């Protein structure tokens, strides 16, 4: 029995692992392959399927079940518990037409995965909104609402406690939850665990035969049964033993059984078989295998293995393929070569690394992995730059193995590797010893994600990365980076409607900017505080903070920014009904743009000045100013602004009692825009037009 899910094509599935989601379809042929690959466990499968139909405590008491039925598959890692869960899900898939959601609740190093990450992945898999920065309780409520109208199977792998499982359970009996854990989940009502041990002898022998071929098993069935017993009939141990025999066709089953029997019986059967297989590896391969425990989230590709072990990418790739044959890693179903370290082997690998490698060597391996990741991310971003740019020229100087052929290839690599890349950033920050590399990694990751996905689509990833930047900045007392991270987080908070939280962070960014003596950070923080007060409807405070930002811009001679701030002050004064002050501010803005030679901005400022004049009851002046704005818009070649101004002129002329002239201006607007006239005025901008501040990390080297 294997722990790999086999794909098919008549049932649509949604897969979700920490930080990743993808949809896949199943084929009838794939189902037949799955049936052939899965061995034994008929009694357990029958028990689990019966438990689905079994009347619960609520049903027996005459009440409708308030939540989904929860099945628990309990067993030690390596007993095939995940494979049994996958087989059960495959068997009942036709009863749940909305598919299967999968997520892991515990990382390979044994630490629980934060609830907000798990919930976000599940919501993404369901194509439901998961606003960046939203807390776990709100995300859980969104998930429950989404599942209330669906019939899905929820597979929760590596559950460590009932507290991890409970928030994920759907509040509907139409769904099914299958939890995989090492022990009972005390606290989840009406759960009867299916406890796993080893396979039955027949299934264990068949699993062994798949690796060795039938001849070596049928020629010496007693030795084969002895080997099964030494492996505890556990699938993971049998896979490793079978892989060892497959790699040595001249060795008999009896030889392996004899050598395993001679080992000291310390630890579990899996530990004994793994130690034997590890000691049979050549030195370079053993080193690569040990260092796989450093791979983020247990996912490794040839580049990661190459950097960790300090060998070539080709050598790492061939070694990883050999580990697949030996049952030491599993291939991941993806478009790029990627592998997963089985969770049952991760503790053994960590133990070997702690015993055999000096801490400095391990730290160096981590540094090599982070450096390689930074270079790949830099290459991934550079391929999006125009031909002949500085980034493209630098890209041409990189080794072939670090270059991407085109933008599509780079985007696919980023999509496949994103979970591991985000995990690498989290681990680097948690480690605390490689903060310089961690900062470079986060900056490169932010830039690559934004280049390929855009600021809006990448917002959830950016929020997590900026929080990591803030952690490092606070730990290392880096006020400039702290200010940048706080500004970025506050911008994302403001975009998702958490204005009060954004205001708190903008004020903290202002303090950090002042501590760092960073005029950019302080100026933007003051302006953003004003924007937050404006969003909250506090016009007086908004105007006050805009005024402070304006004073700084004027002191520094930043006339373009000063003109823009005059406009923001004018907007707030207009909202407050102080039209006289608004007119003075708009005239200052127009003068500032005129001095800067910014014709489009001058036209827009005149347009707003005309609007306020109309509000103030001065239609003649408004008409004159609007005509002036039309002329400047014509010089700026801004067709949409010209059309909007023509419509405003038409409205003003209507109010002045000149409908004939108004009709002429409306006709001109229609000719300018044609069908575009019907487009909504507040249409969402493209990613490239979005406010860039949400992805800036100003403290990083320009080389990255």
C-alpha cells in the first residue's frame, strides 16, 4: 500500500495542502490503477463505511445531526493511515458531488500549522474570498458558510489535536470529515476511531512482491514472511525493504532478513529498516538524504537538494530519483520535478543530522539553500522585464540552470514552488540566525510574486511576507524596515476595509520613520493617517494630517507631491462643505501642476475646481473653468477626461437654461467614447496600475 493518491477523471477533486491548491480530474482508468495499488485493509474500509451510515447520538435521541460525521483513522506514521483515508475518499466520492478538500494540519517537523493558513488554503480551494490579514475566527465562519451549501469530503491529514480539527468541521450533516491522527481526538463528540497496525500477511507479501518481483518471494516464502515480521508489516518499512532489494537484484530475501535480524532491536521496526537502508547508501547520497530534513515543509526539488548538499543539480536529481526507488522519498504529482519527504522519516533524518553534522555545517547548508532560492527568484522576476533592460542583461550572466526560458516557464515554476518558497521564508525568520539572507529572500519573493500575479491577486501572500519582515525588523531593531513593513501591512488592511487597524499601523509606521529619520516613510505615513481619517469620515483630522504631510513636502521642495496633497486637502474640505477653503486648495494644486509641467494632472485639478465652483453656487465660473480644463485635457490627449468634462459642461449648461448647447456637448462626448461611455467609472484597475506601495521593501539591495 502506498501513501500516494492516484488520479482519475470522472470525479472533480479540489486539493488543498498548506499554501497550495489545485483542481484535478479523475479518469476511469485512474480509478482502476488506484484499486490495484491499494492493498489490504478490507476490514478497516468496511468499518469506516459502516460508520458513515451509523446512527449518531443525535439521531438516536431524535435530533437532526448538527454537524458533519467525523471519521478518525488513527495510527503511527508509516502504517499507511493516509493511504487508507485516500482510498476511503475514493470509494465514497460519488456520494459527495462537490469534491474533496485536503489539508495537512501538522508540518513535517511536528509543529502545528497555524489555523489561518489552513483555513485560507481551504477557502482558496473552494474559490471563496479570504481577505489578507483576516483572523482565524472570521475565516472559519466563511468556511462554514461555504460548506453549508456543498456536499464535500474534508480530509484532515496529520491532525495533532481536537482543537485543530473542530474549527474546520462543516455545520451540515451533508458533508463528511475524515481525520488522520496518531491518537484519539478527545473533545470531538461521536467519533469512533479506526486504529491501524500492520498489514495482513498476504497484503504485506504482495507489497513486497511489487518491488522484488514474484520469483524471490515465491522461491523462499518463509524468509519473505520473516522479513514482513521484521518490518512489522508496516507499509513504509516494507517499501524501504522492497526498494533495497529492487536496487540489488542479486540479493535474496533471506539475505536481507538475516541482516535485519542481526541489528540491535532498538526502536520501532521502521527505525530499524530505515537505519539499515541509510547505512547502505554511499557517502554523498547519505549526506543528501540527511539534509532533506531541512527542506521547507518537506517539499524538495533538485535545486533545493543541490544547494543543501553542495552538489550539481544533475547529481541531486538522479539521487532523488534513486531515493524514490528505495522508498525514501515520494514523487509529487506536478509539472516540475518535485519530491516529498515522508513524514514518518523526517524525525530519523533530523536525528541523523543532529548526530553526524556539526551545527556550522547545517547552518551553511541552510544558507546555500536560501542563496540559491534568492537567485532563482531574481531570475524569475527578471524574465518579466523588457528585453535589453538591466535585469535582463544580468539574467543573461547567470548559469543556465538558474535561468528561465520565458515568462510562462517562470510563472509555472513560481506556482508549483510557492508553498515551499513561503515556507522557506517562514523557517528562515523563525531560525533567527540568517536574518540577512531571510530579508533578501523575502524581498525577492515579494518582487517575483507581484511581477507574475499583480498586487491585488498576491495580497494574501504579501500580507504574510510583510509580517515576517516586521518580525525581523523588530528583532534586529531596524526602524526603517519596520516602517516599510508597517506601511505595507496598513495599506493591505485599508484595502480590505479594516480602516481602524490600518490607522493604528500607520501611526506606528510614523513613529518608526521618525526614529529612522526617513523622510519618505514619515511623509507617506502622515498622508496615510490622513487618508484613514478621511475614510472614517473625520474630515477635520484628515485635513490636519494632510496639512502636516504638505508642510514636509514644501520644506523638501517636492512640488509634485505638494500639489497632490493640496488636492487631497481640497477633497476633504469639499466633503466637509467648506467650499471656500476647497477652492483655494484646488487653485494651489493647479498652480503646482502648472509649474511642474504636468498637463494631465493640471486638467484633472481644473476639472475638480469646476466641480467645487458648481457646488458653491457659482455656475458661470464653473463653466469657464470647465472649458479651460477641456482645453488642457485635449493637450494631454486624455479622451476619457475630455468626454467627462463635456458631460459636466452639458449638465452646467442645462442648469443655466441652455439645452441646445448642452445637447451639443453630450454629442461630442458620445463621439469621443462611443461604447466606452457605458463602462463603469470606478472600473478596477489592472495590477500594473495599482498603488505600488503594498509590495515595496525599501531596505533591500538594488542588486536583488
